[in-house]
């Protein structure tokens, strides 16, 4: 039996090598393949270096085919190498790492619209010189009503559907009791805002919630006048809703302010409708008496606004319940 001729070897190589390359699945197998066929003492080299031993008329043909085959196999090898090496490093059996896939986006939280509105309100008043204070959510009848000139038989109690605790205390129905705490603890002059949660016995619907938020304001000084109150609230509205916003003061009644007013703003989006956003007035002397302030020396004004109401108008939200449902499709819009 004679040795296979170079041409026969080339035939063999051409039919076997590509199939063997297909079977390589690891970088190690690929390296073995390279050494066997394409390496310095690989089969292709051997064929080319044995070219001197074959009849000279066959040499060009063998050389040409051997070189063509070398190019073909080298190219396939490189392609295969790209695939095998890119999957190396991943877990066994895991799908190969695909660097062309889009990256995973980290989803970021956003601020709750009520907090956005509240932060803005606080910022506006702090820039005017107000200090932010907080008061308790559980109150006594004295702070929530009595000291604010709302005695037990006063009809204004009907405006506040109160939630009582078993021990007779109650959940504050407004932030006005914070006025009383501050004035008991501090001497005038003072200028504070008091944001916080408030509670009323209301069934939850599009515009009511048993838990809601208010921001109270109080300025007591020798010369804090109704004109100052108007200027303060006008500046606030223009900063919060924009300088074009129209507002009006409507006479109203609160037991703890005299005279009292409610402020409406006009909404072009709502067909020019006037919507109430806050209550305000000059602090009633009865309130100053309850905290021991000298009514001959001090006067001042107070105001209270609903944060939900302001946020709904500012962001165009038509259902109060959206604030409390924590639906990310809603919250993500802010
Ligand atoms: N406390 C009132 C309310 O809840 C609002 C208010 C505050 C009115 C301060 C006048 C002065 O409706």
C-alpha cells in the first residue's frame, strides 16, 4: 500500500476539516484544531513542504489548491473563534452573551406629586421669611376648637366632621391648632408655616379623603395688616401657579379670623371658572387672648390651604384618590 499522494491528502483535508471545526465547542478544542491543521507543523504545512517530492508538473496544481484551502480554513477558523470565545466565561448551558443586546435600564423613582407641591409651597414661604414648624396630629378639643374661638356649641364645628379617639382626644381637623401651640411657646413677632396631615370623617371620593394635607400660615407683628395678607397670598399664587394667574378675595367666615376671606383663582382650562384654594383672615383677638398675647400691641393674619387641592389644580389631576393609590403609571408622570 503506497502513501497517499498530496492531492489525495488535500481531498481528505477538504472534506474532513470543516466538519471537525463545526464540532469544536471550547477554546481548548479550537486550539487543538488549529495546531492540527493550520499550525507550523500542521497538515497543510506538511503538504506544502512535501511539494518538492512530487512530480514537477503536479506542483503548481497542488500549491494552488493547498493555498486556497489554507485561506478557506483560516477564514472559517476565525469565524468560529469569534463565536466560541464570546460564549466562554458564561455559565455552562447558559445562552451565549450577546453584546449587541440593549442594556437594562435602571428604573428611577420620582417624587410624589403631593410632596412636589408641598416642597414648592414651603420653598415659596421660606423665601418670604417664614419658618417651617410642625404640630401633633392627635389634638385635644382645646387646641383644635376652643382656643380657636370654636366653643362646644358653635355651629362651625359642623364644618369639621371630627374623628375622635376613645380617650376624648381627636385627630386634628385642620392645621390651625399649630398656631396655638406656636403662640403658647413663642413670644411675638413670629412668622411661621405649618404643613401637615389633617383628618375628617369624610368618605373617600373624587374630591374627599379622610386624610389630607394642609399648610397653615401665621404672621404676628406690630403692623401685619390685611394688605400684607393680600400681598403675601398674591405673591404665593403667582409663584405657585404662574404670574398670569388671576385671584380674588371673597368675604367668608372663620371663628378664629376677623375679617375672613376665601381666595379663588381663575382657571382658563376650566372655562374661566373660579376655584377656591384657601381660607384666610386677620387673627381674631379671642385667639390672641387664649394664648396670652396683648391685643393692643400685636396683630396678624393667618391662612390655611389644602395641598391636595393645590396639587390637583397645578398638575391637572381630576381625582383625589390618585394621590393615594400608588399606581406607578400615575406616579411616574411627575
Ligand atoms: N383652618 C381653616 C380650614 O381648615 C382654614 C383657615 C386657616 C382659615 C387659617 C383662616 C385662617 O378650613
